[in-house]
C-alpha cells in the first residue's frame, strides 16, 4: 500500500503529538506513525515545564487537561554543597504566575495525545518503521503494520522518535552519571519551592509535584546500583545527608528508577525533505530541565513555518 501526505511525523511521543496538534486546521494532510499499539506512556519521570511551554500547551488546547495535574513552581532555591551563599528566584519578582510547572510524563503525553483526534491527523499506531529515505520530490517512510508492508510518501518527513528510525552519525558525550528518580515526601510542605543542589557527585533536584517532591539525584555510574539497592530508610538517610535540613526530614520514597545521562547530538540528515526535532536532534543533561521544553519549541516553530509556507519544500 502506498499513500501520500504532506507531513509525516515519525514518533507519537509528546513532541510528535505536539507538532500534529499545532498543524490542526491547516490544509495539509498529516500522518503520525507510532511504533506502540496505543498512545500510552509507561514512564516514571516527572517533567519540568517552563512558563513558555505552558503558553504553547494552551495554544495547542492541551493545557486544560493538564492544569489540575501540574504543580506550579513559585520559587527556585539554588545552592552548592559546601559552598557559601545561595541564589533564589521568585516568580513574583519576575512578574510571572510561575517559574514553571511539574507534571508526570504520562499525564503530559495523555494531554497532547488527546489533541490528535481533533487535529485531523491520521494516527497509525503499531507502525514499525523499517526505512526512511528521500528523493528530490518527496520523503519515503517504509513500515510494517498489521502484518503487511506499507510505504508512505510525504512532502516532509519529521523525525520525532529520539532518532530510532534513522540512525546516523551522532556525537555522544557520556557524563559518567546516572539519574536516580523517585517521589519523596518531606516533613515540611514544599510551598511550591523547587531546589537545585550541586554536589561533588553531581546535581540534585527536588521539584514540587502534588503534595510531594519529584527527586532527580545524579550519582556516578559506579554508585547507581548501590543507591538503587538501599533500603528505604538508608536511602532517605543518605538523601538527607546530601541535601541538608531545608525541608526537614525525608519521610518516604516511592520506587526508584535510574537513567544513564548522555548528551547526544545527531548530525543533520544529509537528505532533502527530512528533519529531526526534539530528542531525535539532541538529548540533553536534565540539570536545567530544558529537554522537553526545547523539543516542544521545535515542534511549535516548525509548525509555524509550515503554516506560513505555500507548500512544504525544504
């Protein structure tokens, strides 16, 4: 089966879904290909959204579904273990309602996926992409679905799948660190304050999420398994030692997960009619919480360029 669309988006995660939603109401035929059988994220990470990301989500119509599940950051406390002084950022001093928001990855994905049907995009779940190539006239996506081979041509193919479908030259910087994540509760309420704590082993972040904190604790790779294997009591004691007294005692911790940290920059696709956005173009260290925010901006800006174009031509 061969079909043609104007824009083919490979990857149905938040960035790919955002691009499809941003093209809602255009005259372009849009198809989104997702390898999973349904758009549901099993991901334990919390996501920090910048104020600018919230504005984009509002324009996409996704924010109402997310607002009650997102916790505002009204202040950010930055310190260095063993260092003198601190920095504190306050939303009220900057004249914004919040410095950012924290939500679960799954809730963010669901809010954006909910905009796909009204966008008019064709959603192809269970689409296992096997090859992507291009000609001077169009891009080509080959994939298997429902036991059959399919071929989709498009004026523009956008890779939003973390680089899985079109492996290419990549520059990889291994930070030698692993992010241990979980949710923790503290003796004192967070009062919408986030913490960024720098230690000799790596940065540590506490992000307000509901009544608790989402923890991102960066440790050397060699210590990751040790931290994961700690009992809850030992884990909380070690965390208190690294973080200090600002929130009182740490009372509880959810199940932990670990993610190795690398910066990956993909070389631009050396072919016409192909573009990479989000993690397919670049994967960042989470210390500044900019990964998804930059990917969402990629999707939004690309959509504006497509809207402004007479036709999709690279």
